[in-house]
């Protein structure tokens, strides 16, 4: 009663479904009966075939005995009459004996049959000891062979006279009779089994239809109850998902169509949950990008978001250097990014192609040259260029270790490309903001950066070259006797000197160098990735260029302009910004003390 109350299955099955089920179940029962009958009939056929084989074995054994009798008859006839026509059945029996022995062996299915082996030994013994010697003696001595002294003196003849031949033939008769009796017993057993199978088939024909139909009806009832229960589970889970619980899953263990439907449903729910998770992470990532004040925060936000979106992958974010000839790692995540920390742009195919470049174990593409392939440590890599409207600013690299899942879906690649697109836009906005900010920190007279920008940039560049384990040099310079220009020619002439000096600094500066007006007539030049020796050479070049200037103001020559310069290098002299600026300034004052118009390296004697 409980089952009926809980599962009123007839209310959930349409008439059409009931008719189909009522038609199919009897068909299945009939099919099952037919199959069982067919299997038993096959067994009967096999037993019949086995019975035929046993009958053939009996016939072969009897035929073998007949050949033995024929051989003995032929041998006796030749000895008695001496007529060679008696030898024909004898010779034929010898040949037929071998053929029948082989057939016996094949039918028995064994390499060695004891009865056959005994028969062959007895027959060969009879031939060797009785038949052949007797035939040879009869052919040699003629009709008198039997009674001749020579034949009597022959051991074989004595054996014939002793009745040994009859004894061997009787033994062979007994062996064959025993072998035939065994096979007759086997044939009777097979016949009994055939009768048993036929009785079983007859019983099945009576009992199985009733039992089969009953079982079919019970199974149909249980099946429909299970279907209703499964559909109820699906409906309940769908309601949970509709209410916002995307973690809900159908707990279904069926392996039929309902089970496949449940698996598909769970896969759909997993895709929705993954989509929601990705959407949440991307939304948080976008918020971080919007609120980030500098690129370092953007790098950290990208690494965190990508490690959550692709937990099984490692990766790195690369940015193209301002010189455009080097791509440097800004950040990385995962256990083993399996890539270089810097490389030329042409080593990344995504940068060369301007689109995403994917390599996996099942593809023919080659890994980018910046990807480390030590011991085939990775099975998948993806490089996505960071493209803005104006330029390519970097590349996003993802890789999958060989121990991880081999398949990376198109959806995952699309998400990675979305991250790259947003990251490129954020970096572009940050750099645009930085550009605007830089314009606000320019010195209006010389158009060089001012002191505040100098200190901010020097701090940032020291962090960057520290990560890359490269040097940075700072050159401080001051106009010699600048007060003389102001006092003699006026402040406007002094401004003319400062403008000319600034232009010379810009001329020798690379795109990544930063030229600043520190205050008054003092300037500083930041030289990223330049060692002490190269910085001293650049400072000397600047000093000579300024010394060659021919300046005039208001038609009046301003005379010779010289500068004193001091050089200090990170990390050789100091790893701190303030100390590095102070050391460069100290070297500048040492140049003043030594007579001006020269370059002095901090710490040099």
C-alpha cells in the first residue's frame, strides 16, 4: 500500500506508452524463450555431432580390427597355398591399418591414445615376429618351408609354431573390443544427455511463457516507478538551480536513457556553475583593474585571477620593453611556468602573428622558443598577445604540465583571451594615465621631468631592474658658474643656457632614459640597465657636447658653457634611492672641487 500511495505510476504513464510497453514485454518474453530454446537446440546439435563422431570412432576401431583379421587371413593363405594373391589383402591391410590409426588419433583429439598405442605396438610386433618372418620363409623354401629343418631352426619359425601369432591377434581383438565398448558407453551417455535436453526444452515451452510474462509485468511496474522517481529528482534539482543554487546535482545511478539524461543535466549544471564562477572572477578582476593605481597592482590582480580561473595551469605575464627589442616577465603564477624570464619578441609566435598561438600534444605546431621543453615537462601552452589599438604591449602565457588534464576546452581559451583583452585595455589606460601624469610633472622651462617625477621614477625603475637583476646608473650634473650667466647677461640668458643643456641631455638619452631638472641649474639623468662604465662614458659624451655649445643671447655670445657631472650606480654603490641620489650628488661636488668641467664616479680616488 505504501508503494501505491508513493508511486501511482499509472497516473504518470500515457496510454500510448502503456500500449507500447504491453506490446514489447511479451515480445521480449517470446524472444527470451526462443533464445533459450535455440541455445538448447544448439547443445542438442552439438551432442548429435558428438554422437556422430563417437559412432565414427566405433566404426574406425571395428575397421581397424577387420584390417588386422584381413592381414592375418592373407598371411595364413600365402603360407598354406604359396599363392601371392593372398599377399594383396595382407599388404592392403598394412596400409589401411596406418590410415585408420591416424584417423583414430585425429578423432580422439589426443596426441597419444593408450588403446591405439597398444594396438600399434601389437600389430607391429605381430608383423615383425610372426607375419614377415613366416612370409619370407614361405617365399624362400617353398611348400616344404614349414617342415624343413632350416625353417625349424629359424627362431621366427619356432615362434609361428608356438601359436604366438594367434595369441597376438586375440589380444588385438580384446583391445578393440574394449575400446569399442568404451565408445558404445560414451554414445549411450550422449544419447541420454540429448533426451535430457529435449525434455528440458519441452518443460521450458510450458513453464517459461507464464513465468516470463509475470516477470515482464513486474519489471515493467518497477521500471515505471523508477522512471517517475528519477524524473522527480530531475525536477527537484532543476527547481534548486532555478532558485540560484547552481551547485545542485542529480544523484542518479541509472545507466539507461534516464541516467544519460541525468548526466547531461549535471554537465549542464556544471557548465552553468563554472560560467557563474568565471563571471564572478572576471567581475572581481575587472573591479581590481579599474581600481588599480599602478601596473604592479594590475600584475598581481592578473596573477590571482588567472590562478583561480585555471588552477591546474601555470603562467606568466610578459610586457614588451620600451626599446621594443625585449619582452620581460612582469609576474608569474603556478608551480613551474616553464618559460624564460625575458626573450626577444620574435621568440613568441603570438607576438609575431598578432593572435593567440596554441600548442598541445596532439597538434603539429612547435612550442615558442621562450618555452622550456625540459624532459617534455608541459603538454599544452597558450600565448595570447596583449593588443591595444595602438600597439602590442605584451603577451599572456599559460601552460599545462604533463601530469595535468590533457584537454583544454575552447571555452577556457575564450576566457583566457577575455582576460588578456581586459588586461591589455587596463595597461593601456594606466599608461595613458601615466602619460598624462607625466605631462603634469614636466618642468615648464626645459620640458624635462621635475624633481617629484625623478624621485618616483627612480624608485620604480630600481624595483624593475632589481627583479630583472640588471644595473641602473644615475648621473647628476650642474652648470659651472651659472650665477655668472645670470649676473652678466640676465636671467633670460640663464634660461637660454638651461634650455640648451636640456636639449643636449635629450639628444643622448635613449627612450627608456629619464632626464630631469632637479632644481635650479642642477639636473639628473636616470639610465636604466646601464652599468657604471657605460654611464661614465655617456656622462663624458654629454660633457663634451655641452662644452662644444656656442650660445648667444640678444646677439651677444654667452661664452663657454661647461658642466660638472657625478655618477653612481645601482646596486654597486647602493640599493636605496635616496642614497643613490646622494652619492651621485657627492660625486658631482667632487667634480666641482677638482676644478669643474669633468666627470667623477662615486668612490673613485
